[in-house]
């Protein structure tokens, strides 16, 4: 992972497909595989917000796969 830019509330990253797959798998487990009491308190985001991020990462992975 390379940091391309940092601002107060935003960062631009360059990640490999492998790194993105790790994030995708971890978020999938958090959203679908395990029950976390106090989900929002522990993760700092709602289940809906994390699910949206998971979906967006999945879309990027699909686009990467289509290029192969």
C-alpha cells in the first residue's frame, strides 16, 4: 500500500489487488460472518456504512477482474 496524498479528512491510497482482497474478506467476515455486540461502537461505523464500503470494494475488484 502506498500513500499518495493526505488531507484532514481524506487520504488517497494505492493498493494492490491482494491488499484489496484482504480488506474485502475482513469486511465480509465482520458484516456477515460474526456477531459483534456494540457493532457501531467497536467499529466506529454502522453496519450499513460498512456494507456499502464492502459493496464498493467488490465493485472495484470486479472491474479489476474484467481487465485481466
